[in-house]
C-alpha cells in the first residue's frame, strides 16, 4: 500500500511540475506579449497595419492562428512617452506571457531588464545586440533573446547616393535622427556625405514637436536633401516628416520600406519591413513549439527594396532619372 501511495504521489508531482521553456500545457492557449511604439497608431489601427498582419501571417505558417489557438496582447508606447516602456514590459512579465515580441530598441532594453527567463524575439533597426549585451553572439545568442537586427549604419551611404542621383547639384544634405538611438547612423551618414563631397546638417530631435522646426531650419540653411534615420520617433511621425519635407521642397529618403514612400516621401530604401515582421512571427511560433531562443540565430535582413514616389517627385519639381527608375522595386504614380 505504501508503495502504491508513493507511486501516486510521484505521478501527481510530475503533473504539477512546471513545463520547460517553450512547452505548452495541453489545452492551454499560448500568449504572446507585443511591445512597441506602434508608429503613432492606436491598438485598433495597429491590428490593421501591414506589419501586424505580416507578423500574424508568420505565426500562421507555424500553425498558430491569432484568436483561435494563440493570443497576442499588444502594448504600445506613444512617441513622447518612452519612459513607459519599463512599466509596459513589466506588465507582460507579470501576466506570464509565453513569449515577448519587442519591436524597437526601447522595448528591447526594457524587456531584457524585466526578464531573463521569458523568451524574447526582437526586431530592431538601430542596435547591435551583442554590443548591448543582449546576446553572446549572432549565431548562438545563448540567452533568452533572439530576433532580427539591421545594424548596418553604412546604409546611409546608399541613401546619400540615391539623393545625389535624383538631384545631381546637391551640395548640402540634412540628416534627421534621434540622438538617443541614432548616434551610429549619424556618424555613418556624416562619413558618407563627406566622401560624396557634401556638407551635412545634423538635425537632432527628441519629440514630435521638434520635427517641423528642424526641417524648416535645414531648408533655411539651404539643405538640398534629407536623410531620415530609423528610430521609434521617426516611425511614429512618418507623415509629419514627409509633409514637412515636401512643404520645404526637400527630397527625402528613409529605410522604412514601403511606409515612408507610402506616406509621401520621395524615396524609401531598406529592408522589406513587413517581411521582417513575418519572420519575427515565425520565430515566435518556433519558440512556442519548443525551440529555445538561445538556439535560434540572430538574423539580419535578406531583402532590400527601393520604392520611388513619383507624386512626391512632381510636388518637388524633380525628374527622377530613368536609370534609377529601372532599379526600383516599386513605383508610386
């Protein structure tokens, strides 16, 4: 009898034991915590965005359908409320979500401080995950974080090159960015402008209300083009930036593809943004199926696109050269 009682006790103990990382209890719907800046959108608008739909598509490829067998809890921080990220990350941790998808440097910094056990999939165009201490290496991150990181500040050289092709007499270029996350990109753009024989005007902004004044001042100082660096702030204020650039007759380029051109910017060149979110959803799905995040290599974008907005070109009084048009992946008429 004692042996039978002991066997029953051990069986119950095993059933009550916590599951390993990535495993799911039978019948339990896994929960994903989403933390990002939202690009200036409300949660309802965010659900209709190409990025979120691509993320959900990546999950679906792994057999997870949002609302049916997986839930996504979305938390967004306003562009002028970056101090909220630690609290939002802590809320996801307190809820006990199974995976956190962190889609900018602020959300990643907050999430990696909030937990060392919950798997984190990051998407970040501004940070080096190894230099930040978030991962041991790109090939074998080793901890609870993996994801997709651009970390190619030299892309600014391509941006300067494209502006020169559109405006051959370009002599001075302005670069708009957030000094809290864009220092490497600022330096790379300054080097690219110097190599191209251009003077450079640095526009450092920390809030949406500074954007119009900064672009107006650059135009007043005779800047002939505008490079917009990627940041949570610039993503949240894309329309404000493109409107100001056209109003002050500055051809502008940014890495947010295709969103920057869709919002009225002249050029967008960079990684296929929705595709990164689709791959991010795929990584989340793999973790939910049991893969450890430290075993998933951190990846860089594989596909880069060039989008040209001819409507913006007409508003700026520019003729886009045919040689550039032939290299475009998409043209907005």
